[in-house]
C-alpha cells in the first residue's frame, strides 16, 4: 500500500506478513499477479505507459511521470526501459527491508 507525504511516496511493507500467511509459493504467485496487473498485455512487460495507466490499481494515485520513470529505472536490469516478470519480482523483494533481512538471516543460518 502506498501513500503520499511531503517527501514523495511512502510504502507500507506488507510483504513479510504476506509470506507468513501465503508461504513462499503463494507469495510468488501474488507477485506474478501484481506483474500481470501492471504489464502491457501486448508486449508482456511493464512499460512506462502500462505503469502509468495501471498504477492506480495498486494505490499509486497521482504519481508524476518522473516518479514512474524512476520506478522503472530502479528495476530495469537489462536496460530495455521495461520490466519483465523477473525484474519486477526482484525489485519488489529488494524494496522490502524486512523481507531482505529475513532472507539474509536464513542464508546466514544455512551457512553456519
């Protein structure tokens, strides 16, 4: 969920709760559903136009074009100006501080 503040958009991190309730597989399915909501159906990727058109579905009302472009640049790993499903999922997990901390702890535990 997102809200606006004087400093821009503020996101509330519900991902850890979603992982607890849905399990890892269920959470990944939800990420894929989010991707499909935002993607351009003809191109199969999230473009600037599809993000602008569909972002309100995720509570991102009134974001500027520059904020939307910044979101795309943040996750665009291959430099094509769009987000494929893997880039989108990676970005979403990276943007969740609690989820990243839990992942780090699991990796450290596995290594010990």
